[in-house]
C-alpha cells in the first residue's frame, strides 16, 4: 500500500479522512482522434496530438479519498498540453479499490472506450497490470502499489522506477535532521510496497547512525486497531515514526502514541499534504498539527515558477489552490506523456508511444523538481534523484521545513529488504 517514490507514501492512497470528491467519472468530452484503436493488438491509430486517455483510479472503495482530486490534476495537465496543440479527451475507470474490479475497469477502458493511453494511480493497479501489458497499452502514472512498474515495459511512473527492496538514506537523513534517535515504522501486509517500505525505514535510519526501533510490516490493511503498535513503540523508546499506511491508520497511531505520553520528535507521513487534509478541518486538522509530510514534487509553499504554473492550471479547471498528491499525479502524468510524445515519429501506435516514453531520460516534471532525473533509472528508490520535499502542518497551514527543500539521500550499498 505505499504511495511514493518508494518508501514514503502509503500505497492505499487515502490522502485524508474525507469523503471522495472526485467529481464526474464521465469522459471530459466526446472522443476525438486516436480513439479507434483495434483490439487486441494494442496499436493506437492517428496523431499523437489527439489521443484518448483512460484514467484508472480509486474513485470508490477504501482508497477513494486519496484520489479525490486526481481528475482535477488530469484536467489541468490536459489544459497545459492544449497550449502546445494537444487535444486529449479522457474516460474514467473506477478500481473500486478491488484487484478484481480494477481489471474489469481496465478492460472497459480498452475494449469499450478504446483509450490510447492509461493514466494509472491506484492502490490495486497490480490487478490490471498483466492485462494492460498483454494489450500493449502505454501506462503513465504513479507507482504506489507494487513492483509491476519496475518490471512491465509498458508502464512509466512519474516518480521513476522504484525497487522497494533497495534502501536510500533519504528518510534516515530527514529523521536525523528532525532530532529523532530511534525510528519505528508501520506497513500493510497486503501491499508489497507498503511492507517493504516500512522495513526500509529502519535500514535507512541505521545507515545514517540512528537506531532502528519497532518495525511492523504486517499490519492489517486499513485497520485502526493500533494500540498494540503504540505500546510496542513506547516500550522500544521510539521517538521518530514513519507510517507507510493510509492516514486513517496513521492518525490513529499518532493519537494512541500521544495518549500514552510518548514524546515523538518526528512523525512523518507520505500522504496527507494539501487541500484534502485542509478541507477535512475540525478534529482531523487538530490531530495532524505538528505532523511532517513528504512530497515528491515541490510543495506550493515554495512559490516557484513551476508551482505557480501548476496552481494557475488548477484554478482554470476548478479553483483548487491547495493540491495534494493525487492532483500532482494527474497533472504531472500528462506532462510526462507529452514529453514522451515529443519523441514519437509516425503514427500514434501503442508501440511508438511506448518507444517515445522510453526515450525520456532527463525530465524535471515541468520544473516541479529542483533538477532533472532519469525516470528509467532503477536507482531512484526514494523519489526522483532520491530526493523528497518536506512540510510541517502548523495550525491550519503547511510550513516549509528549513533545509528540506529537498532532502536527498543515496542508495545504501549492499543493503536490501526482503520482498
């Protein structure tokens, strides 16, 4: 269940404890060019300037709130692409947070909607990955669920290739900077990415001179029965925590630790940054006060030209001014696709699109990264260039963490975690 460049986000992707707000799951407009791809050859037809996209995400189910604004991000990316002459339409497939339902949704997108490309961001995308690979469908999105992004030649993650059995010092570095000395983690047993990332937190901490505390990589998906975990962390003198779980679980753990009087110097979550949390308000905001959040891309608080452009594009589609990970994913996925299409010569066949995406070896996510990276390099195990940005929720606003824009690390030689 993990959601980030490898070791940071909870794959289940529940960005905040709020109801799903995804909007309509209908195509943005009637299909245009590239929508008559014959099956099952997987060969798109027509121009790269006019394609139909299938958004495959968790509209309903346990992971739905994590996808709440991905469609907004997608539309913002489409609007930016339109300035360069691209005319994209899209249809939405609901995974229902079910490995079976996500396969049915993928089949509908391919066989009935005749999409040319899939933008994928789902906690259970692994259920559709073999089918999409067999159909030779180009997939661009976020590697939040499992290792298929690393092994499937048709899948391209905006955070780069992620081998969650490898370890980078990125998380160890931020925990050390925040004053933690003994680091604990929690992961979901059902999700390879979540479980492996939780294990990697301890290794990352040790690699920078900290101690690895209580690590539980076999927690029940979506559960809030965290009292035994909190007690174990207290007994183990943990003062830094990285939950590789969805926010419901993470906030329950934080509350339990506070109730036990545990002094936590750094509680760092991979999911929760942005408007989804701010919109929740009330008890959720109160529970999150003082929590640190990671982000793959520049947080809007940095106020860079790239974040300004992102906000302007979002405002053009729905007025969103505090994007979370889902909105970033939708937006950046379109930018990545366009970058790949620039390398396509001839017709927009699936094979040509995949070949074009493979030629993207230097990419900065529309300026949302401090420096370009190679998204096909398997050494990016903790985010682009093994770097992450961090913010802290103070009251009802996110503040930049000093010297954490971004925090970078290196791959730990000779250290891996078991799958």
